[in-house]
C-alpha cells in the first residue's frame, strides 16, 4: 500500500468508519449541548477541526522531538493535556488579536473545547497507532470532520423535530440520545467499508 | 465520622454522578459493554478521585487561584498515569478492554468538578470521603448500566450465560449505549415528574443544556482564569471567612469522634 492510499484510508476511516462521537463516544458534551441549531453546530464543528488539527500536529512534534529523545514517553498523558489546554487558550488570544472576525464566530466555542475528550483522545490514539507527523494531522482532521458531520446532522434532525409531540419524560436529553443511537446504527453501515 | 458517612451517602445517592448529575458520559457510554468493564472503570476512577481530592485538598492553600485549573490537571493526570501503568502491569486483560479510556479519565468532568466544587474548599479528610462517595456512586452507575447492556446484548451476567435467552446484539454495540442511556434518563425524568406532581412543585428534568455546564464551569473552560483575583494564595481563606469557621467546627467534630 502506497503512502498516498494509506493517508486517504486514514482520513476516511477517522471521519466515517470510526466516527469519533457515534462509535468512540468522545466529545459527547458539545455533541449534545451545542446541537440545538445548525448555525452553532457548524461553528462548533469548525472550531473543533481547527483545534484538533493544530493540537495533533503539536502533540506529534512534542512526542517525537521532546518525549522520545528524553525517554519520558510515559509522561504523554500529562504533557498532552497541558499542551492542548494551553494551546486552546493561546489560539483564542491569537485570534482575538489578529483575526477578530473569526474570533467572533469561534470565540464562544473555543474554551469549551479545552477539556473535550476528543482532542486528547486523538493525540493519544496517534501515539498508540504509531502515526508519523503527516498521518497524525490527517487522522486529526479526519476525526474532526467526522465530529462536524455528526453534530451538523444531529442539529438538522433536532431542528426538524423540535416541535414534535414527545412524551414528557423523553423530552430533552433522552430523545437526543435516541436520535444519536439511530444515527449510530446508520453509521455502522460504514464499518467494513475499508480495511487498514 | 458523621461527616464521612454523609459524604459517602451524598456521592452514592443524593448527588450520584451518573443517575443525578449525569456527568462523565464518555466513559459511561464507552466502557459499559459488560458489568466487569463497568466495575473496572468505576474503581479506577474512584482511586484517582480519592488521590486527587486528597492532594488538592492538602495543597488548597498553596495553589494560586489564577492557575488552579492547570495545577489540578497536572495532579489528576499524574494519578491517571500511575493507575494506567498499574492496570497494565497487574490486570492486563482489563487494561486491554478499557483501552485509551483509562487515560481519558483526565478529562472526566467528575474529577475536575469535585476538585473545583469540593476539594479546593475543604479539609483533607472530608475531601477523601467525598472522593470515595462520588467514586462509588460512579461505580454503581457504570456497573448497573453494564449489567443491563450485558444481559440484553450478550445474554450473560458477569460472564455467566443466561439459558433460554437469545441476546439482542445491538445492545453491546455503540447504538445500544445511546439507547440504554436514553431510556435510563427517561425513567429518571419520569420519577422526578411523579415526585414533583406529588409535592406540587415544578420538576427539574435533565435537559441537554445541562450538559454544557460540565465542559464549561466545572471542567475549567479556561486554562488560566483571568477573572480570578490575581496571585492570591489561600484565596478561599481570604474570601469566605464565615465558611472557614464552619469547617473548623466540623473538623473538630471529626477529630473528637476519632
């Protein structure tokens, strides 16, 4: 398998087959909390793509050039979570100064992402799967695109079903979870699509 | 001693993280494919919760308020790493089936939430029991969801096959997790509605908006809290003198009981 095909397969696998929310259950808080309408869901999705792309690149560089040479790979969890948390805040400050219009759109979502388990999960999985720099970034972006697809679809469904007559105990979280369950069944159709 | 019992009851029943607060959903959904996995994850989280609460309560007057979140994260991540390696060494099977979710305990809302809400404001001993109570509450939650999914999806309880029952495979797969949790919350909501009707008050239903507060407030939406008073050491002592007195009394009670 050539490098190019491997990269494409990693991207498809991360976005569809092993969808981060629907099959790995990472990033559920924003998935359930920010999916009330399409606009905020899209904003959250873009912010997640942005943060995961940067953080998986930085985490990979730190792992390769700091942790491995110093023989302290076992500190990866501590180092990654600190780097991600600091990075999110740095990105927020940078956007505020340099691109205020983008900050206005993404700003409210950025602090929410700090402790989003999807970001840390991707960084840790990249190490477990021995991905190199390019593969890590592709896997990160693919995962984030998968998150965006899932949250935008869910927001679309929620907008349509907003006024439906739902039994009182099922209103709110339960019906959203049931919707997510049905979406997960649909996404199971992608499994077996490719083999890495 | 009363306070210890009260803390454990609080974690197990009054503020049960799974059934009342609905926190820590990632592990709740991901690792509850069997009862054993639920117990393993719950107990790992309990150990980390106790140790981090102990450490944070002990250091609560040393950690500057503005950088408390990164300090908590470092403490929690250290204990997570230790527990991860202990599991890899002594329970490799469990470690394998829980996978990266053990490492992801770092971002579990319950742990940072307890650090922020309780351990950073209270003495060491009550904080330890708070961690124990919350951890046990979480374990009970995960285990019971695990039992339900295992029975429905695999037709077994703790690995023992149930005769004459054809399992519905979907319940051990990803969609089953969402569906089981949806019905669980619906049942809890129905209970709350009935109670509210009996008392003539308005019911507090679980809404999705509730979930935002976990990634926003308790989990430290901000790495460095710019709004917090600058460089104050032992900030809780300065800010809430009345509460400090109460705590002292409670602490004395604990001591006399011992």
